[in-house]
C-alpha cells in the first residue's frame, strides 16, 4: 500500500450536549467510511465539547462521556477513528482515543496542558506521560493534542524517534486576529524539522467567549500545506498521503476538500501597532468570526432571535449588520429609543439601516419617562441638565425598555459596546452595557470602522449608511456631545490600550513609544478604575490575544496604579 | 540559649498597594524588635498583597515588589524576618525571603502551587525545588508556604530530615465556614507526626471575594496550640519556644497574645447537611467574616459610604445591619422605594430597622414612574398586572434610582441577594442584582435567618424587628406574593442546592438523599439556566467551599442538563 487515506472531520460541538456531539461523530465516521478512508480524526474533547470547564468536576459527566465513547466504538467497522474525550484512571486526562475496527486500540493523554490566557487545564487534568505510536494499516502514527505540538520538545519528538510517519494533532485552538499565520508557521516548522506528515484537525464553532476557526490543515514533510478545510464552518476533507515513499506528490489525490494554496509569508503579528493589525484576509476572518460567534451563542443558548438598541451610531449599526448576517433578517429586532438629545440625522440613519437590513424597527421615545425621573430625583440631583446622573438615567431607561421586550418576547439582547469604551468605562453599567451577549466587546473602535467599511464593500449599495460612518462618534446623552470631548482620538486611544492591555507595557514604555504622558496616565487610570464594570459585563467574543473575560483576571480592589503614579510623582521612577 | 522568641505579624495587606504593605511590614519589624524577638514572620505575598492575579503578568510589578523588599532589608538590624514576596529568576516564584541583620540570607520557593477552587497559582508561578533549612541564632528552621504544609509529603519532610526544629508556614488561607477546624486538625497532625514546632502565620483582611480570617497559630511538637492570634483583625503575637530541650513547657512565656485554649474535637465539616452546618462559633465567625469583607472592600476600593435598598425583607435588613456594624451608622444610607405592592408592615419595619441602626433612610415611591412604563409598554406587554415583565420593571426602576443616588453621592451600592436566590435566578438582573458588592451572595437563606437571630442575640433589644424575621419571605412585586409560590421551603431548597453546587452530587444522588425527584429536577434546571445572570452579578464574599465567582467556572452555553434529563426520560439512567 502506497496511499494512506485520511479524513479530517471538522465538527461544531456544543459543551455538555453529549448526544448531539456523539451523533455528529458517528455520522462523520460513516461519511469517511463511504470515502474509503483508513482513518478519520476529530477535534479535541469532541465528545464533551470544549471547554467543558467545571462540568469536569462532576463525576457523572466524566462517566457519561465514557459511555458515549462506548457507543461510538461499534461504528468503526473497517475504519480507524481518533476522537477527543476525557479518560478517567486514578485522575482524569484530556485524551484522544484510537478506535480501529470496533476495538479501542489505545489512548493518548495530552502531555502539555495550557494554563495561561483563557486556559485552565491544570485545574482539571493530569499531564500524560510516555507517548507511544500506533500502527494503522501498516502506517505508524503518533497522536498529539493541541498544546503538545506547540512546544519544540512535545511528545511528537519521541514519537518520531519511535518511527512515527504521521503526527495526528487534534485541537480546540481559539481564534485570535493574526493567529492563523502563527499557527501555520509553527506547523510548517514542525513538519520540516521532523520530516513528518502532520494532520492538524481543529474544532469549529463558537462556545461562550471562544471562537474556533477551523482551518484544519494537512502538511507534508516538506512543510507544504497540501490540504486545508474551510474556515468558520463544518467541513470534512479527505486526502491520500503517499507515506511509504515519504515523497511529496505535487498533485495529491484530494478526494474532497477546498485546497487553498497558501504562499503567504508567515510573519509574527505586530501587536504593538493596532493600526496595522488587520490585513485584508484578517478583516474577513474577523468578520466571519463575529458572525459565527453570534450565531452559535444564540443557538447554543436555545434562542431564536435577538433584539438590539439601535442608536444610529457606528457600534449598534455594525452589531445589527453582523446579527442579520448571522441569524437572518427575520430574527433580528431593532429598537430605537430617542430622547431630546438625539438628532434627526441619527434617527433617520437608524431607519435607513433597518430598511437596508430588512429588519423590523420599533420606536419607543423615552422623553416622558426621563422627565418623570427628573421630577422625583431633582431634589437629590442638582443641575440635572448638565449632570452625569441624568446622562446615565437615559441609558438605564433604555435598558429597562429593551429588557421588558426581551422578557416578553424571549429575545436575546445583543449589547453594542466596543473594546475601546469597555476598557475606559465609557459605558453606562445597567444602561447600554445591558445584554446577554456583547459581540464587539473585544473589537477596538478603529477596527469597528474597518469592519463597517469591509461589510459595505461586499454589497453594491452601502448597507451601513455613510453618514453613520462619517459622523463624529457621540453617545448623544447631552447637547452637542462627542466622544472626543473626554477621550483622545480613537487611533491614539486604541494604540495606548493595546500596549497596556494586550502587551502589559508599563507607563514609561508606552510614553517612550511616542504617546503623551498625561494622556497615557489618564487612560491607564480609566482602565484600572473600571474593572468593576467589566466584571459585570455580558460575555463577548474573544478576537484579540487578551479579552476582558477569562483571559484577563484583574483584582477590583487594586491600588497598584495609585502606587505607580505616587512614585512617578515623587520622581522615584 | 534555651528560648527562641518568635513574633507572628498578622497584617492586612492591599493588593497592589506596595507602599502601604511595605510600611506595615517595617512597622511590625520595629514592634517585634522592641519585644526582643529573634524572628518576626509575615503572611504569604505580603509585599504585593494576595492574590495579585494578573498583575503578576506585568514585569514592572515584579520588579517593583523586589525594590520594596530591598527597602525592608536595612530595617532588620539584630532581628530576622520572613516575608512573602515574588522572586524572579528565569521564571517567577511565590516566595518567602529570610532576612537577618540587614542581609538577605535565603529564599524559599513555594513547592506546591494550588490550582483549584479560587486558586490559579500555576497560571503564574513555577514550583520551587530543593527545600533547605536555615540557622537563626543557632536554631534550625524550615520555611513552607501555605499549600506546602497541606500535603503529607510537603517540603517540611525533607526539612525535618535535614534537622529543622521549627517549620515556619506563611499563608494566605481564605476563610470558609468550618475551615478553621480542618486547618487546625491538619496543623496538629503535622506537628505531632513530625515532632516539630509549627508557626503558622495567616493573612487577615478582605480582598475582593476572599476573606482571610487570621487565627495565626503556634503549635508545639505535641500538637498543642500554644498561641493563637485574633481572628478578623490585625494582630502581632510573640511567644518563647523552648527549642533546645525540645520540651513543651505547660505555661509558655507569652509576651503578648490572646491565647485561646482550643480543646474542640476536630471533625470534618459535614457538607451534606446545610441545616447542621453552623455551630455557635461558626455563626460568630461567619458574621465577623461578613463585617470584615464589607469593610475592607469598601475601604480598599476607596469608598467611604454605602447605600442599600431596604425593602423590609430579611435580606436587605441583614445587609443593612452588617454594613452598619462594618462602617458605622454615619456611613450607611438606606433607601425605601415602595410600590403599590408593598404592605404597610414592610414599610414600617424598614423605618423601625433604620431607627434601630441609627442610619438615614430616604424614601422615593416608584408608583408614578411604574405607571408611565405601563403606558409606553402596554401595547407590547399584554396582561400587564399579572406579567413577569411588570414585576421586573419595578426592580429595575429601583435600580435606576439607587444608581442615580450612588452616582450623585459616590456611594457604593450593597446588593442584597442571598445564595439561594442567586443560585435559582430568583432575582432581577439589572434590578435587585444591581450593586458594587454583594455581601451575602454566598450565604444560603437558612443561614441568613441564623445570622439575623445571632445579631439580635448580641443586643438587649432586637435590632432587626421580629416581624421581619417571622414574615414569610416575599419579593412584593405582585399582590400576596411569597417566595414559596414558586420555590420549595428554604430548608429543602438549600439542602438540594448545597448537594448540587458545593458537592457536585448528581440528580440520583440528591434524590437518594430523600428529596423529591421533580423538585430536584426543577431546581437543577433553574441553577443551570441562570448561569448568565450570575456571570453579570456583583462580586461577593466567599464563605462556603464553592462560591459563584472564581470558584465555580461553568459554561453558559451548556446543554448537559438537557442531555441528562433527556436520558432520565428515556430511562437510560
């Protein structure tokens, strides 16, 4: 036999839905069988969904996942399958089962457990030891799980020494802007340095804050990408590998796939320059990630439809557009809640956008209720018209109304805040922060504009009216207000935030990159002081290397910034 | 020399406030010097505060903490000190520095890093290796850090073999109901089994969700507790140990302490019976924990005063009482916001409680605004009077008003929800869940009553009116409503919740403990489905073995309960 036929089953699992996940695994095994594959491989923890988090502390959950594995075993007549599950011995392991011809042949335990960023795997799993290799139809394979292959000295090294010809790497690798390049660069290096075929199967789909982008990939020992699955959707690709001669065939027999030749120069993402962060492919991927993240959260939480407070601003306009792309126009409800401070332009722009999207738009003015709050609070709140309290009340009246409609019609509210404003606290807690899911929470304002322009470029007619994109951003909570009354230009703000948040730069490092000292200090103070708001914010879709969720665990009671600025003041630093 | 004089400096640190923490360390070194101590010891990570969380990812933070250590070194003339800090080599370590007579003598790196429950130490630190012992004035000591001593095979074993006579264990051990007994039992066993003196120094104070209870303890090799510091407050105790003869002196020379003879039988907490959870000492400790947690959060977040929505119910009454005990009557503002559904009794009870506590009470009726919401929403919300939407609107109007006062007067809002209702979602998100800190969030309703009765027992006159304690609990959001319209009795509810949440029991295990099958299923569904609300809830004070914070990390999009109930239904389980 010269050819080894392998199928990569890039499925979208749901955490805890063991029946659904098992059904998907079984139907993909059947599909691979029908294509005469020797082996079909599935993503990390495909039986449980990823990440199961503290469900892993429930003994019954572990037991149930093993029962599901036992249901899959009989389906593997005349085929092999590699399936992610939780193995339980004296402890539990993040594992891959190799099943061949109705028999469990062996199990690989993940050796390298990530415990940084959004990952808490050492909270649950014991690291695996003694990697081994398996013989499938005369071909020797080594199994790795995700992190295992990211380190130079992962288990594949020993497996190669033992005679492995293919490394199967099963993954649940979360999407981040620019990560695809880094991942492919790593895989190319592993294949070349070890002279091995690599089949990299990734999960696809959204799970709470995480997006798995798919892009499952097969590489030959020269490091060429010889097959790649679709991104942001389920896929099954099958490819023949000419293993015994260990020679790359220029035109591999691809039974079914969407092979994308990838000759991009791989470069490390320049995290320090937000403005240059997104190339054309990246903006496209980001938009797709937001669509899939929205759709999957809504559906996996068992909702049909969403409601969005449409202000006529760029953020809510982008959110409405993404939601419509994700869920279809019949499942998106817009609500406009104007006050005395909303201009005719923004109200008309909202209407135009709703018409462009084809979604329903409901209007409930808040003026009368706002006047009543003024009446009962004016004794306690002097200078009502110019008081921040009155601005916040408007946002909170809107929150009450949208929550009432959400409760009444079982609509999930999509919050519309972007990363720049959530970072600086330029949001009203229990006001515009209200919602079940906050889809652009990890998208900086500068990228909000890029996404809006990108989406407009896809249709002949601008979906998002140019007036919305061009108008200076404003919360419209007092007369003639704009965001830049109290914040620097977004291009500068985002650059500072990116250095401080994603890159953990200190004050001096940020200043030395050309930013104004007082601006930097003001922004850092705002970021730190608003941790309490973020702690109560809706979950959102992670798209950067550090989101405001499991990724960034900051204390609320925290006087480090005070300490730093005291010492800068004293000239000690 | 026969005597070795040791001081335990039980200080209250603040995360990130490196100057404050350093000042406290220096002043306690001076105090111990004035008492002619050979050695003064400080809690885990005393320079940075505990837990610093992702501040540890900032290189400057690590560097700053080492600069602070260098400031402390010169103060140790003619005394030794052991101080918790972050050591930085090729990686960072949770460490204890031994400084003697102005010289850094050595450093112990924590060997066993907790990465379960609220702890994420493997996210940050590398485990220490090669434990050693140090000679202080002719006495050999081994240093351990917190988790190091909880395991039978901790570094103290090797240190004992090397000749250690005293184990110094520096800690930041979070309070939980019943944990003191478990901790003391462990320490007694360590002292006896290893024939060693143990000086256990604990942190004291609140930090976000965690409370550190103090109770620093010295044990002799027979396992007797020969000195113990105060609980829930700063303390410095000094004691002479008769080391060379290694013989316990019945009356040790205690220079200053509040030695509490402790002859309690140590027993493992019976986590399965919520009703028997609290003995008299435990209820007292719990009340103290809530006071300290409240006071420290308010102060460390740089607030002076709090505001509480007082409904006349038991929860807000207990919260107001704890807040007054914590902050003083002048720093607590009550607000009563009656609607048509509030009875005269609850309104009068609120007034009586405010008078008893001596706090200001402000009244703003919500009736008129409620009517206005009805007017603008009645087309969208049919059957307004009997609709859940109208109930939620009331809670959210109150939220708007209390937030306005909070914004105007810079008052921290204390939310009043208890663990039973937060677990089941019997709360209105953006309504009564609103607040900066949720002090009884981890206290089950049955314990809310015990705490109210306990607090009343401390004064001649009942502070909390009996009418509040005896009235059937009600949200008063519709006519004649009580909690038991839709929930089982709290004694049963809390028992089920405790089995499910703290003990990870599955459905059958809970039913087998005598609970009704349908009740169990209903409650578990409620708990799972309301994860989204908890994710947006205010932080609160952890007092059980599993709080709704860093302790319990559950997915929101999670269909495991659906899977379980489908399979129970199909008779598969």
